[in-house]
């Protein structure tokens, strides 16, 4: 993948078809907190009510076509120095280094756009080795193993926690 084809931009309602094409795929949503999208109308509603108003959710694009997302959500109040990171890309694009590039871009941008942000953190299910590898390639540090921490798709899951500080260097 030529990295210059990869970009991040806010979602638009016109992304509905592209978004639906991967948001309906359970291989993609199995580790995500949100449910698999089942209709185009639901995809449009999700874009309108969740993705577009989100504080910082960007569409990962190839040649400006939406193929995934990266989102960084700061906590509120006195915890606003800390933000949660999430991402996904359509299964046909897995293993081409796309999310690694997208997350590196995102990390640089959010620290510029939210000057009060100090720490990014990501929680990853134990078996999601691809996601752990992405975080390690970007320069996140693995901080620990959280037993029976997350609840997702009907199950309580063991998770790893990773962080990246504003003073850390992306790799
Ligand atoms: C996890 C995910 C984001 C990775 O995106 P991607 O664009 O394929 O990631 P990259 O190609 O940049 O890097 C993936 C790395 O993981 C490695 N990997 C993938 N599956 C693996 C596995 N089962 N075991 C070990 N390593 C694995 C790849 O070899 C690659 O590492 P390398 O570059 O050293 O070879 C993507 O698979 C996805 O969208 N999954 C569904 C949603 C999801 O899990 N989101 C994260 C929730 S925490």
C-alpha cells in the first residue's frame, strides 16, 4: 500500500454506502463496542448520531474513499487529560499496514488539536493479536493485563491496556 493514498478526514453522510459495506461484517465488529450494522438506514443513522458528532472520529480513507475509522475520545472534567483510542478497517484491507499509518497520523493530530491531552489509552482483548501489534508498531506501551475487565458481545473479557503519552515518540 502506497502510504500517500491513506488519509484521515471527518465522516460525511455520503460515506453511508462505504461505511455500511464493512460495518455489517462481524469479522470487523467482533472486538468493537458497537453492534454490527444490519441495514443502510441504520448505517446512515449511526453516521448522523454517533460518528459525525463524535469529538474526534475520523474516517480512514484510501484515495478519499472511507474504509475504516480511528476515534479518540477524551474523558470529561478533571480526567480530560486522558482519551480512549479505537479503530477498525474493512477486512479486505487487513495486513497492509493501513491502521498503523492511520493511528500514527491520528496520534500526532490529537495532541495538536487537544493541547490539554496527556495520555491516550487503548484496551485490547487478549486474543486480538493484530490490534496489539498495531499499538506496538505505533509506539504504545503495554502496561498490564486486566482480568475479566471488559464486557463485549455477551461475554466478560480479559484485556490488555496500552498507553501513549504526549511526551512519547511515535515509531
Ligand atoms: C486489528 C486491525 C485494526 C489491524 O489493522 P491492520 O490495518 O490490518 O493492521 P496493520 O496491517 O497495520 O498491522 C497488523 C499487524 O498485526 C499482525 N497480525 C495480524 N493478525 C495477527 C495474529 N493473529 N497474530 C499475530 N500477529 C497478527 C500483522 O502481521 C501485522 O504485523 P506486522 O506488520 O509486524 O506483520 C484490523 O484487523 C481490524 O480492523 N480488526 C477488527 C476491528 C478491531 O479489532 N479493532 C481494534 C479493537 S481493540
